[in-house]
C-alpha cells in the first residue's frame, strides 16, 4: 500500500509559481527566464523532494 504524505501549503504555492512561469513568464522575468521568486520556489520543491517522508 502506498501512503501519500500531506503537501505543505508553501510547497503547493511553489508548484503554482513554477507551473505558472512555465506556461507564461511574467513581465519581471529576465530575458533568460530567471526570476528570484521562481528560483526560490524551485529550491523549495527540490528541498521538499529530497527531504522525503519525515516519519
């Protein structure tokens, strides 16, 4: 049986930021596609994935 861990609110928001910027970059994004909020959201998702199940 596969147990699903609860997704924290900030991780859900990070997913939204990443997904939204993949579809349509905002006017504040740099020409190479980098944006500080996108980078922070990506780092949060990576940290959450690497942390695994806290149990």
